[in-house]
């Protein structure tokens, strides 16, 4: 998908914006100049959609943390 900003030919990465357009928009939102809702109403951003895919690193960390938690709970259970 291409960036939704007119005359920008780069590939969109978040909210329909390329990296540089997103950076400018994000800075403007943080400074209170605009809101994401305003940008969406002007068709200069799309509604945020959480990622459906979990990165391999995040998945590995989730697996490690859940196994550590399970070990801790079973150890706690044995000592009760």
C-alpha cells in the first residue's frame, strides 16, 4: 500500500503513512497541533489497526516468560 499523502510515492508502514510522513504527523500530534482523528477526517491518515501478526522475538519472549511463570507457580504450589 502506498502512503495516503498526495504526491508521496513511498510505501506505507503505519496508519497509511510512510515513515517520514508518519514521523511528521506523529510530531504534530504530540505537539498538540492536530489529532489523529483530524488527520483521519482529512484523509491524511487511516485508523490505527493493531498488528495481527506477533513478531518472532515477541513470541519467543512470551514463551520464555510463561514457562518461567509456570515454574515459579509450581514451585510455590509445592512449598504451600
